[in-house]
C-alpha cells in the first residue's frame, strides 16, 4: 500500500498526509458501499472504470505505457465489463482472450509485463462483478471481502506502528512488520465474527474464510510492493489524495476478491459465487 504502510512500524506520516488519507477514506468508502449495494450496471461501471485505471497504472509502473497500448487495453476492458454486466460472460471471456493477445502484440519488448497487467486488471474486473451478481448473497459476500480487506489494512497499520518488531520481508517492503501482519489478521477475524453474530453465515467457516482472505490480501500487498520495487517506483500514481494510486489502494482487494470468487465458484458455481462464499 501507499506509505505509510498499513503493516509497518515506520516513521509517523505528516499530519497533513494522514488527514488527507482519512478524508479520502471517509468519502470513498461510503461511496463504494452505496454503489455496491445498488449493484447492477452501476457497480459494473465503477468496477470497469477502476479496472481500466489499474491497467493504465500498471503500464506506467513497468515503463510500458503508450497511447496505443493503453487505448487498446481500455477498449477491451470496457467491452469485457459491458458484456459480463449484461450476462454475456462467455463473450466477455472471449473478448478478454483476444484482447489480451492484441495487447501483448502491441507491447513488443514489454509483452510479458503488459500481459501480466492486463490479466491482473481483467481478473479483478470479472471477479468483482460476478461475485456481486449473485442475487441472494452477492452484496453480503462483497461487503465481507471489502470489510476483511479494510480491517486487515487498518489493524495492520495500528499494530505495526504501536508494536513494531521484526520485519516481515525487508527486501520487498522494508517497513512491514510481523506485528502488523498479525494485527491485520486478528482484525479480519473480528470482522468474520461480527458477520456471524449478525446471523450472516456460520462462525467457524467465516473465520476460516476471513483468515484466508486476510492472508491473501497481505500477499497481494506484498506482490504490488515487489513490482514497484522492481521498477523503482514508490506510488503507482497520485490519483487518490494521501493514498497514491489505485494499485496502491486496491492491491489487497484485487487478491482477496479473486480468492473469494474462486472459493464461491468451486462451491456453488459461476452464478452463485456469493452464496458459495457465505453459506456453509
């Protein structure tokens, strides 16, 4: 994530930066929840725009950005989002496969990194829309993922800053600590317990799923940190005040939503992945 790291024990951020982070979160989190609740084409539109932004930022981070490459990826992701939003999943997948091949050809010398970025954004797009499309448990499943990721970030941030201690993976992310990682993990279990206490799912399965999503979320965070470190980049962009770019803010969510969709898909199928995640 963008500095200061949620699971770190580094120096305190400047007050102005912390204020910007809090204000941005107070605006963006309720907006995301409201659109997630609305679902349908509105949620698909938001996810599509964000996925386009993720791809564009990825290209900038790896030094492969060009008008042709960004434009091609934007068109393909937009077509994928429109297709899956209106129930044409097969069309969306075929479009992604053909479009991904085109993106790879345009990228030339950076084809591997461009293809990886396209797959990253396209997978996040499909998982986010498909999980929400479950008419019975789509919203509760999506909220579960969002809250687990947010709790992992917040719990890790405060545990890392207050406890400190040994570093988690200094070569990739020098400020992350084991205390922060465990603090985020504990916070995710509290979210799972809260859902169960409200009658949304059973306690033990939700604790297990919450634990998995928390770990995967932190791995996604480390993955993005490794990519940025590989290319000597601090922030993927400066789009979100106090947070950096979309990749900086959503690295954990992308990993968690993919894991959540796979769990739901393997249990209840493509169209009931939300129920597969929440109903045991």
